[in-house]
C-alpha cells in the first residue's frame, strides 16, 4: 500500500516538473518574440539594420530587458 502512494507521489512530482518546464518554455518563446518586435521597431526607426555594430547589440539587449519587464508586469 505504501509503495503505491510513493509511486503516485513520484508520478505527480514528475508531472508538476513537466508542467513547469512547459510554462518556462512558453515564457522564453514569448520573451523572444516580444524582444524581436521591439528591436525591429527600434531598428527600423533608426534604420541601422544593415550590419552588426555595438549600437545594434545595445538595442537588442535593451529590447530583451524591456520585453522581460513588460512580461513580468503582465504576469503579476
């Protein structure tokens, strides 16, 4: 009897971990999409998308931070 409860508990724990991984994957993909949109809008406005540069890297990093902040606010 105790072995069955233990097996069920292990199965539930595995299911919970899989659910958390799914949420994390969705959050990550949402963050990437949002950051890409923000970066594209900012780069189009500056028209600096022809070649890699420190400014391009900075805009992308800022866009990721902004997307993360927005998603944090929305998820609360």
